[in-house]
C-alpha cells in the first residue's frame, strides 16, 4: 500500500509560479510518478510524468512552462509551474505507479486569476 501526501497548491495571478510536491510512503518500489489535473466539467488529464530513470513526458499545453522532477531517495515528485495561465486552474492529482498497482493523491487546488 502507498500513501500520498500532496502540498503546494493555492491561488496565484496569471504569469505567476507555484510548486507542487507529493510524498509517497510505503514499502514498495515506485516506477512512474506523475501529475494529472481535472478542471470543472472536464475529464482528468495528464500533465506530466517521470520514470525512475528520470525520463519525462509532458502534455503539449504545459511544455516549456512546467517542469517535473523527483527525489528517489525521498519518494517525492515535484511539479514546478511557471507562467501560469487561467486555463491551468484545476485540481491537481499526484499519481504513482508500482509494479502491481497505481495510486492517487487527494488532490490540491490550483487557481490562477486573471
């Protein structure tokens, strides 16, 4: 079993920055870590993922603005979000995958005002 604790969401003006963190606990090997988001009335969508070997994948809408990273020793994944837009407003969810399953965080609200 894996428990996830997210932090770092909040309210920011357009053009600003936020950094999300997600710490995973549990005696298991984590392979892929990532962030997804869900805006009101929309489906949950991929934001970015990172493998244990630090290969990354980004949604086109965030490329060049967001950076995902991880600390394998701490089983923590980060999402640095720069040049935020109103359209980035959503609940952001951490996701981690093990060899047997996957887990979701509780979600953290990111609100970008114009």
